[in-house]
């Protein structure tokens, strides 16, 4: 879930002591960093304590340990790694906010749909307006359930608990749930089609609609919502190309091994904590970028989809239950001010 924080609450000391939501569990919980540390410690031990096993010889033929790898030799590989890692992270970051924009867009479409209901059908009961809203609202819930929200087995299926959420909130009937569970197409769009059909039927039969009420404004919101849903699915189905990800991972692994070797030149154990920081930061950047590329799940950077859906439901109920004052009760603002 997304970690809410206030930057002013952290300083150079407290940020080191924070664990939840940081790169520490993401990196330290994986064996890669410990393997790299073991490689560096092993090379440093051989260089400092057992020069006799080295294959580099002095002029008199005596062993002088492992061959040195000057830091200047790593300038080009490290520069390339920095470029590709930053470029990869930037793309994942842009993708992350593009997906967030579509999530907020879905909430906006539902809000506009419900607002138009209150404008075009001012005399309809709350139950009638809810029946005209519930399918569109359910489509957003189902969309998040299919992605990963509510532990839907990685978005492969809808669990019984998630179906119960829709039933308990009176979004779907048992018959509708059965149809949806057997449907093999894009379920959110089927619900949006149902919402448009219900709206078309109500426009034909309702006598309390205002002048100018039409299907077009509602259709525009439903189709925009469909676009947001499909945009999320299509983006997740097309990740950052694997050859690029493989190149970044390969360069990162090779560079960290070469750095582990190069630091032995200093012949001091203080290179151990220095190398640990280097490995932690570079691996942390990669792990963060990978998490940003798919923000639907339980990672520290993933969207709080439960909060998204709860806010949409609460806003819908509040708008439907809103008691609008009569025109005679509205205060008159007075004359327009003149410059």
C-alpha cells in the first residue's frame, strides 16, 4: 500500500532508522546483496591475507596477490549503468503516475455520472438514482478486484469475498453476479453497458426528467470510464521491454562485481561498509523501479485501492442523499460588484 509521510518529519538520522516502506526490506530481504558482500569480503581477504595464492608476480618472481582493478577503468561502465538505470527508473515513474491518473479518472467519471443524475432527475427517489448508479460503481470495484485488489490471486479471478462486497453494498443482484461470473469478456465494460441500458430505459419511461435530459452525457462518462479501465489493463499487459530490463539488470550485476574487486585496491576493511552502501542504493533504485511498474498489489509503492473504492462509494452515497434546498430558500447574492 502507499505509504503516507510528511517530509519534514524526517532528517538524516531518523530516515536511517525507518524500516517499513523503505528500500531496506526490499533489498536486504533478498540474497543478492549478501552474495555481493560475500564476494567483496572474499576478494579483500585474499588480497590482504593470502597474497601467495595470487597469480600476479613481482620482478623477482614472488607473488603479490590479486591483480588490481583501478577505479578509472570503471568510469565508462559506471557511467553507462547510471544512464540506463536512471532512464529505466524514469520510465517506470512516468508509468506509475499515468496509471494513477487513470485511477483518479475512474473516480471522476463516477462522480460526474452521479452529479448528472441529480441534475437531470431532481424529483427521482434515492433508490431510483442508486439503481441508475450501482452498475457503474460496481464496474470500478470489479476493475480493481481483477487487477489485484482484495487478493484476487494476482487478478486471475474474483474471490467469493469480493463478490460478497458487491452484494453487501447492493451493487449487484444474485442473478447479475451469476451472469458476470460466467462472462468471459471484459466484465467492467459489461457493467458499464448495463448502466447505459438502464439509463436509456429510464429516460424513455421517466416523467420527472428535466428538459434537455439525454443519454449522450451519461454515455460520454461511461465510455470515458471504459477508456480508463482499458488503459490500465493495456499498460500492465505491456511492461517495459524485457531486453531493456535484462540489459539494466546485467549491467548492474557486472558493475557491482567489478566494484567489489576494484575496492580491494585500498587494502582496508573500511571498504566493506562503503561497498554495502553502494550495493544498497543501486539495488534499491532497481527494486523501486520494478515496484513502480506495477502499482497494484501489496508493495510499499502500490496504490491503496481499498481507499479508492471506499471514497467513491462514500461520495456517491453522500451525493445521492444530499437534500437540495428549494429555489425560494437559496440566498440572493445581491447586485454584481462593479469595478
